[in-house]
C-alpha cells in the first residue's frame, strides 16, 4: 500500500518542491509516501462526524506549491469526495484516494477509489481484503499514469532489459495475487456482514451515556474496516474491557502533527482541534465478519456495566 501511494503520486507528476494536502489523523504511510516522492505533506483537520478530511478547510492549506490532495477513506467510510473534487478542479489539483481501509465502500453507487485521478489500495492481512503478506494496488483511468506505474514498479523497464528510467522493485508476487484472487470472491459478503455487525453494535449501544456511535448514512455503503466509537472515558473503558479479555484498538493514538517525524513542519496539535480532540476519545471495538451476535452482545454488556 505504501509503495502504491508513492508510485501513484510519481505517476501524476508529484515530486520535489510540491506540496500535497492530506488528513492529519491518518496512518503514517500516507504522509510518508508524500515525503518519499520529495514533496512535502501538508496536514488538514477533519470533520468531527465523518472523521475524514474536512473539505471546507482544504483551501486554507493551499499555497502556490500545492499540487495534490490525498483524501483518506478512514475506517471504511468514503470521504466527502464531491466537495473535495470541487476544490481540486477549482485549483487544478490532482486527487489520489487512499482507499486502504475502504475496499467496496460506496457513495451514490460510486466505489471508493473511482473518484480521483488515481487511488491506492492496501492488502495488508488486517485489511477487509487481505493478502497472506504485504500487497497493494493502484487504480487509474489515466493511461499515461498507468504505464508509468507499471514500469516504475518493475525497475523502469518496458522490455526485459529495456529500462526507460530508474524505478524500483515493487512487483506483487504470485502467491499474494493467488490468495487475493480467491478472497476477492467473498469481499461483498464480508462487507455485508461487517455492516450487519455494525448495525447490531449501534442498536445495542443506544442510550449508554457517554458513547457516540459512528454514523451510517443510508446513501453510503460504509464497510466498517473498523467500528470506532467515541467516549470521554476511553482509556478507563479500554482498561475495563481488557480486564474482561476483550481486545480493543486506538486508530490512531497520535495525530501526525504529534509525531517526531512531522512535528517540525506540521505546526502544533492545537492547529488541528477536531483531530486532536478525537484522538483522545476514539476506541475501536472488535468487529470481523465471523463475529457472532452473542459476542457483540457480550462486548456491549461490559460497556453498559462500566457506564453504570
């Protein structure tokens, strides 16, 4: 997935001296890929409801060096792509979707990864569609970018020994492709089960004080890579659940502006008030296709017990 982001950006002409805007609450691979092209990541705060990049704030981050936007479809929900594309068109910016967590997600019948100039997908084993090891993909309708990506990922070659430019070895090995080809047949079924389990969680969590459930708009097909609640007593609740043998996660415990790798250029966390507040409240509850209703009920029962 990281290689896919790097190659997609390079394929669209992003490089040294350029700036690329992305969400401040993403996984480090997103800004890391920007930096690996020689460009500079510029972070943007997020919408408090969707927890994806806030389109209304993107223009505040623009400079004469801005060349692209990377919206991250976080937790399995598509970012506000129509509004993001409006900003991109107005300022002639490229859009590369980071769809690593959103295989199969949709808005208005359009699938995550089909909105921008290109999109990238991670098949890390923990993803909704996971390989046996690391794997990723690039999707684009731009034939020139597609040709560059194919060649760059294979040492810049056009023929076995015909290297048109320097590239890298980022070929997907046959074993990962074989595993993904089989698992792809089940992706839609798994997404349906994730949505079913998310609805069960949301129904059972209703009325518990201090718990905010993720939105499930009817016009969207959220695929719930993660089911993330918000609560002001996150750390204490997480400790309680752990004591009962229930594993949870925090995605992510720090925003990019707090990491040593980006602290110098990103500005203080106070510049991103929404993301900074969210990162102390978010908690990922167990969710996977094979989960049973009884397991979900037991998780919620412990949350209810803790909340009193």
